[in-house]
């Protein structure tokens, strides 16, 4: 980019997180901007958060804060189990969730079910540190509709719904019917985790997802993490199962390397602010 | 404001949180915009977060998320003590911290030490629900320089540094010398809490404050809360004392009304993400 009179690029990426709320990031370059069969895909280099992937204008991941989301959507459910073997990620084409899942030595199969192959291609090209584990022999990439794929899946220990926001193609990933299908694809002790947006901004959606999960699961819990590039900076995850969950004994002694998740956060992430507790009542 | 072609106001408030990162909020009206003896003061009505107070362009408080900051900067230190009686707030001219402090029935004196009387006047006029407790007979408002005021203060159970960002007049509130003065104004069991900015964006400052507090206190701990209108949405507070702190027995049975703080968060707020733990190492 040409530099302005301040000696800085004068080009910004702006996400309208709602129609009255925006996040602006100064960028150095646009690395990719294309229309795939499913969405608008943009890769820019930002000053504050490094390389950034946006889909339909919404930040999906950045090089500098991606670890929060990817660690928290994976390690929390996986550490509830003594020996997770078979895990699937619906969405999550950047590969970050797969990278974290494969840090668990018991995992034999990590399936990535991404509808848009161009997201995976882009991650491989522009986010090698995020997509790094997609070449692992335990990783299986399926370019498919997550809803259809889950219908034929069985015996999964963990299913992670790493979706975009609930608009367009992703809407079905937030419905009760999908959670019922997921329940059929999990083992008896299996766990579903889905990203469930911001407790400050998306309370109706969280209640809808909570109610949908309750049609298929006896236990539905919510936990949170701080993600600066997502709307409000505070994000939630709904976890559903048909048995009470508690951290596995292997949690405390783990040598898995993380930058956000810790053994103590495995429990503390479920300790919610009162207004979020009330969302789950 | 005149409405644009979308039927919405086309006027926005934009905070440049760093020179490469901005938060934009659609506004309905500008209620006050003036230069005080100390700073630029702005009150606007936003669509997303209601009424907003900015000083020198930085969001200080909004009607819809102020409870997070005000509850977490006060209840966490106060619930470490069995019977806090005398508390001071340095800065915090909106009165929100005083409102929360006075929910503790043992408190006899809550001192507000604000350098800029126009901030207090503005809070009284435009934020009645935040400044509501300033008329309480236990509340004492001092229009003074916090550093000078603390030099003559004694026997405080808790001192809360509710400052603006560390630029201009507020810089002295982030220095080791100020923390040493505070140590002299506290009781033996007294506690200092200071807002310490974002763990994502202001790591050097947090380390500097940590080191400054360690020159005057044996125990320095950090806790966090989610504040959507502050940079990165994730905020930290440093707590310092000359004795190990633990939640008072009155914490669990409290009937203090809150929207963010809970008895369980009193402990869980100190369980930090790994990268924040490392900041305190």
C-alpha cells in the first residue's frame, strides 16, 4: 500500500459487527479477495493482529488471536474425556481446531468437514501455522455439507461445530434438528461443542441454541473466552452431552502446549458472569 | 440527527483505541461536547451501548456495559475483607465505583477523589443511574489531585485507582512512587486495586505496574473481566496487599445485587489464560 502523510498505510479493513457497531483495523496489504462458490473470501495483513481471514466481511481468524478460539473450542471438550479417539470439526476450514485436537495423543482420527474447499486452500497458502496439521495422517479433510456428513457419521467422541455466523448456509448448523443428528453420531459418552457467539450481543441466539441442544441432550453447559477480534471481545461456547461432564484425570498433568487454555481454566471457563448465568437458567 | 437513506442516523462515534485499531458506534445524538480544564469531554447516545461518556476520545463508560467495570473494580477487593469501612476511589468521577462500594453495609466512608469536577457534574446530569450514590451521606466527593490527596490519607481499607489511560495527567497514577504513597495510606490489611488496561494490547504497561506495585507490596495479583467497549474487550485489574488475600466468609452468602460479579467469580476471575499468567511471572 502507498503510505499516507503519517508514514502509515491509510487503508483499513472494517467489519460491521452489527449495523451499528464496527471494528476497524489498519491494513498493510490485501493478499486475497475473491468470491468462492459459497462466500466472499478476504485475506489482509493487519497492523494489530497480523494476517486476517474474513468471510462475507466477518473476521474468522487472525494470526495473533486465533489461539484463543482454537484452543478453547477443542481442549475444553477433549479434556472432559479420558481417551478421545475420533473427533470431527464441522466448518473450521482454516484447520486451527484440527491442529489443537491432534495435540491429544489418544486421537486416532480428526475429521474436518468444510463445505468450501477454497477456505482450506487459502488457509494452506496464507495461514501455514494454523493449517499445519491438515497434512497429518490422522487428519481427514472432507469437502461436504456438515449436516449431510453428520447423518452418516457414527461413534464420534467429540463433534465441534466451528461455524460462521448464523446467516446463509450456516443457519442449519444452529438448529435443533442438527443437534439431534449430532446426538446420533456421538458415542454414549460423546460431547458436542458449538461456538455460540457473544453473550453481550447475541443473547437470543444463545437461548435458541440452548433450547435446541436440550431437545437432544440432557446436559447443556456454556463457557466463555476472550477473543478480541470477535464482536464484543467476549465469546461463548455451548457444550452438550448425555452424561455429566468433569475434567479427566489427565487434565492436570498434561504437557500439551497452549497459550490460552490451562488446566485451571478447564473448570474456571464455566464460571460465568451473572448475566450469562441467567442466559442459561 | 437527520436520518440517512437507510432510515438510521449516519453519524458515528469512533475511538482510535490504538493508531491502527478502532471501535465505531452509531450514535443518535451528541448530548455534550466540551473542553474542561483537564480534557475533552463528550457524551453521546449510541445505538448499541446506550449513553456513552468519552474523555479525550476514549470510552470511559457506557450505560449498557458499565456494570462490568464498576462491579469488578470494587467487589473483588471489598470481598477480600470481612468488614471494609473506609474506601477511596482515585478518579472514577462518574460515581459508578462509589455506587458499588456503598452496597457493602460495613462501609462508613466512600471517598471519591476526582481532579475534574466537570466529569462529576456531567455524570450527575447525564448518567443518573451511575452517579446515583454520590448523594449518599457516606459518599465524600473531593475535587483534588489523587496523588496529593493520598499523601494525607490514612487508615483506608481499600484504595481503588479508577483512572483514565496512562497519558497526560493520569500518568502519575501508574508509577511506583504513587503505589508507595498508597501503601502508606492503607491499613495493615489494606488492599490496592488499579485498572491495568488490556492483557492483549498493553502488556508492557501491565509489567510496569506490576513491578511498581512490588516495590511497595508483597502480594501482587491480577484478575480480568470482559468489557466490550474497552480495547480488545478484555480488561485487567492489578490487586496489591501486604498479606495474602482470600475471599471473606461473607462472600458466599452475600445478597448484594450484581449483574456481572458472583461469589464464584470472586475466585475464578483470578484464573488467567496462560499468556496472562506469564505476564505476572
